[in-house]
C-alpha cells in the first residue's frame, strides 16, 4: 500500500489561492488554469478549482432537492 504524504506548502498555497479566486473572479481563475504550468503550486491550483466546483455543484443539487420537497402553494 502506498504511503500518503502531506502536501507541500506550495501546493497548499496554490489550492487556497485558486479556491478564493474561483469564488471572486472565476474568469481570471479560468485564464490562469489555461496556462498549463507544472509544479506543486499549479497542481494545488487545479485541485482548488476542482474542489470549488464540486462544492458549488453540491450546493445547487441540495437546493434543488429542498425545492422539490416543498409543497406547492
């Protein structure tokens, strides 16, 4: 079994920066992700963007389920 490693500080920094950027300026975030850079920081940025999207989809899905449970008036 493979041993898990803690992410590098650069990975964490990239993750957090991109997550916040996706919240506030999604167009700029997309432009940055299209750069296709290498390294831990960029890998973190990609993961941060993916995490933001997953949470956004989960939130929209949850709202849809809640609305479908409400009785019509």
